[in-house]
C-alpha cells in the first residue's frame, strides 16, 4: 500500500507469500490486529497504527523497515514474532510480549509493557532509543514491567534510561556519567 492514508479491516491477514508495503509518509490504520503468515513479508517505511494484536508467524527473521508501529488499543494488546521493528510507540492500555521484541527505538506514551519471560530490546545506541513522551513525564504512566536489553555506546552517550517497574509503579534506572567512566568488560 502506498496511498497517503488507508483504513484497514477489523483484522489484516497477510498470507501465501504476499508482500505488503507501507511507503514513507503513508499511514495504515488498523481497527484490529495484524497476522503475518510464514512466507509473507511486510516492508514498512511509514506508520502503522493497530488497536489489536500483532502476530508474525515468520520462521526466518527479517527487519520490517524503519517505519513507526503504534500500539494504541483500548484493551490489552499482544505482540509476537521473530522480526524487528523500526520504531515502536506504546500508546494504549497495555502491551504484552509473546516473544522477544526488537526495535530501533521505543517511545512510551501510555500503557505498561509486560514482558513475562521475554524482553524488550532497543537496538539503537542513542540515548533516546527508549524514551518517554511528554504525556509520560518521568515514565509515570508507561514503563516496562520486566526484561529490558539496550545496545550501548558508553564512550559516546553519557546516560541511558531503563524505565522498569512493577506492582503498578515505575522505578526508573539511569546509567549516567558514562563518558567519564565508560563501562568495560560487558
């Protein structure tokens, strides 16, 4: 799809080797979820907003592209699959991981991300690769309840946020002063 704006069905299923392309500047708004069957592919350079679950049944991992995926469900959403996202925005009630979920960046606006035995992975080494939206000052309304992994460049970036929490509250951990005292041996 390459139109400027498209509204999808209640649930979008990509199957039988189909390839869906969301071009740069395009917006795909799904009032439901998306399922990618094994052999199908998503080329994502725009914005995809989903209110339902994201299920990717691919057996071989690939990157969707550098687009923004917005999870904005009024009910708890789940995400699972072996592929990696460009940018993820959490702006809904809650997001539950059904697998490790990799993205270049994570923007936390609203809703707790629950990892269970899986982990959120931020692959960019930028300080803001996990960040709070202005509607989420100090990670007070959106954080990660569980496992977080970040790629680091401690001699270049001075601090990193780890917005973790549990029991209904955020407990921000910040690695700071890394340029003066870079981590070694990790």
